[in-house]
């Protein structure tokens, strides 16, 4: 029998990771109605950027000093790639039929994977990443939290809080809301909507880099393909929570993470479903959850009412 | 004295279809100039081009002595040209106060902005009562007031109003028209597009009738108000 508190903690950490990545899908979609399918690769690039920054540090640097450096390095790399993609791949297609940027995103995603595979030293297979070793924090006899999980459990709410304050209170945040609701009218107010779009890509990329560092610290390795399935899960989280809604992205991530953790632990205990439990089926249950939620609430859990978007 | 706005042989196309086919007109400081014409005549296209949302395929626009051709849309308002678009286009999920603040997005004089927000509430008390409410919850007429108030927040040299009375009840329409008359009395220069030709023409210093992309008739508001063809076509008389 698995202990419920432990499963919830695992699910929460996984969900926070999904949520951090999902922010990137949801912000870009909310502003330009583009599903940036290359965002999983932006996450992956963030991981390699962080690793590069770590490698540049003197050997034996304590992880507590190295982690901020890795986050900055990862974010520099992911933001640079994401904003370049916006500028040179997506912006020229802004008035093209929707299929064009979508296909471009898929092409970009493959290209980024191949570039890392080809040119990053030893990246043809998984490369090792500094692991957050050390004792797990024991909270009760049946509940302990790994250090890497604690990292994401602390950072994800902080990032969300910062983003919430930025969007609600700052001048640029207000401009971002206006651009999402009515881009042409935002221009009439004097808002440079191109700059706002770049900002949305950049914020999403920076959050993805934080997620990549969390992922690397947890697994102790990263690879050029890691953005595919995590990107897909995070996209699912964004849709689950209501795409376009930043809080929805985090809620969707957490719901998805919990559902996966619980399905891994408990589905096989249900009589007659012993074949359908465990890690192998967790992805299936994640998508089943998505389908069920969308059948009941097509706009997602916290989704914006479609009617407002005139 | 040269005109505040000078439009010369303006041509605008959607793809291959020319919607505005070479129109010329002027707006002098302190005037209300009115564009009337049936649906699809090209009035909205003209205003959206002046605001930089559409790029002309020909002709020139000079505003306050500067050519507008290469100015991107988000820089137009800082020149003193404000646009209250057709269909109002308030930001539905922002509050009324936030909508008004956005009208002053490029201004930096905090106190002046506060004063102007208060002035908008005086002009439209209902907006003041509901300042914390999401703008999407307002009625059509209230949204129109908000759109006008928002456009005024940039303290424009020229205010462009695209069909401010569209879809409103007769009472609300009167209220909006009275506000326009008030703005005129305080010296605001206005380029007004209206279907409600009777009310619009009686306010206008100059007016132009547009038909399928062209100006077919021009004159003072009073002249057009008493013109046979205009009365037949736009004032529902036969
Ligand atoms: N986005 C658009 N794409 C293509 N054609 C358009 C578009 N908007 C308007 N038009 C066409 O341009 C012409 C002028 O429209 P518009 O400027 O909206 O007229 P008005 O404001 O006088 O009713 C119409 O024939 C209309 O069908
Ligand atoms: Mg129109």
C-alpha cells in the first residue's frame, strides 16, 4: 500500500514542473493565439544553457551558489532562442493562415533538437547534470521530500507570485492584458504590441529554464529529446487549466501531476484494473483526464469565457 | 493657416480590392468634420488608415504638419490623434478605471491623468459609479461612453469617432450626440463618422458623403442637411 501524503507530495512537485512549462504555452497563446509547439525545445535549451553555465564554474562550487548561476545561464539561452524564434520564424507569419505558424513550430522543434544533438558536446546521448544529492527532508515517517522536489515546490509559487504581480500591477503587465484582449485597440492606446509579444515569449522561456534546472537537479541528467514529452504534458496542463489563463496553467499542471502520481500508485489496486496501473500507464491516464475535463468544460478548468474574446 | 489634418488622394486596399479609392479632405482646428455614407462606403477603412492600423496604397496624410505614412499605429496617439473605434472595443476584462488609464498609456503626468479620469467621471457619471467593474459588464451605451472617455484621456488634438451611436437606444443616442456637441463647444476637434446623419450633420462644420470608396458630395453640415439627394438617401425621406 502506498502512503497517500507521499503520493500527493510527488504529484505536487511533478505538477509544479508542468505548470512552470505550461506558462509559456499559455502566455503566447493568450496573446497571439499561437500554439508554440517548439516550447518543449525551449525548455530543453534552458537545460543545456544551465549545464553550460555550471560547466564554466570552478569545480567544487557548492550547489547553492551554482543553482542561481544555472538558472541565469539557462534563462539566457532559452530566452535568446525563444525571442529569435518569435522574431524570425513567427512574426513574418502573423497574418498567414494558422496552419503556417503551426507547421513552422513543429519544424523549429525538430531543428532545435537536431542542433543540440549535433553540436552540443556529447549530447548524442543523455549528459549528466549536477544532481541535488543529500538526504531527503523527512517530514513524517511516511512523508519525505527530495531536495530537488523542494526546489521546484518553492520556486514555482514564487515565480507565479512574481508573474501575477507583474501582470496585474505593472504598466507592461497592463499593456500585456490589453494586447491579449484586443491587439488593434491596444495599438490605438500607444502600446507597442510587438514588444509585448516578445515579452510573452521571453517570460515563458525564462519559466521553462527554471523548470529545466529543476528537472535536471532531480534526474541528474538531461537529453536533447526531453522537451518532447514534457512539452506535451505541459501543453496538456495549459489546456486543462484553460489556455490563455496564467493561473490556469499552474492549476492544470498541479491537477495533471497529482492525477499522474495517484494513477501510478492506486489504479492497479482497483479490482480488475491491475494491468492498467504503474508508471507505464500514467501518460494514458493524463490524457484521459484531459479528455474528460474538456468534455465537461471545453474552456478548461479556469478558462476564459470564449464569448469575451470578440 | 494650414489644416490640422490633410488627406490627399488616399487609397486603401484589402488585397486586390480597393476599399478607399482616392479621397481628399481636410479637418481644421476646432471643427467637427463628418463622414456619412452607407455601410461599406469605406468610412471605417479611412479612420483605421489614419490611425496606422491599415497601410494606404496611395496618397498622403499630413497631421499637424507631419506626414503619417511611415508612422506605426502605436506611435500615432502620441502625435495627438485619438481613435474611438467602430464597435467600441473597450477592454472587456479590465475595469472601467483601467480602461481609462490605458487611454493615457503614454502620458507620464500622474496628476494630470488622475484629473482627466475624474473629468471623464463627471462627463459620464455612470462610469464613475462603476469604476471598479469589468468594462464588459457595461451596456452598449455605457461602453460607448467609456470608449469616448478613453480616447479623450490622451488629450488629443483630433478625436476620431467611428459610429458612436451605433446600436444604441434613441435616448442613449441623444446623450452621446449631446456629449459630442459639448466637446465641440469646449474646442475639441472631431472627425465624426455616423449613420445617424441627421444628428451628425447638424453638428458638423463640414461634411462629406462617401459612396463605394469615394467622396461624392461635400459641403457644410447645413448644406448637406438640406440637400435633396442626401435627404433621400440618408434621412429616410422620399
Ligand atoms: N478586413 C477586411 N477585409 C476585406 N474587406 C474589408 C475588410 N473590412 C472592410 N472591408 C470592405 O471594405 C469596404 C469598406 O468597408 P468599411 O470601411 O468598413 O465601410 P464603412 O465603415 O463605410 O461601412 C467594404 O466593401 C467592406 O466589405
Ligand atoms: Mg464602418
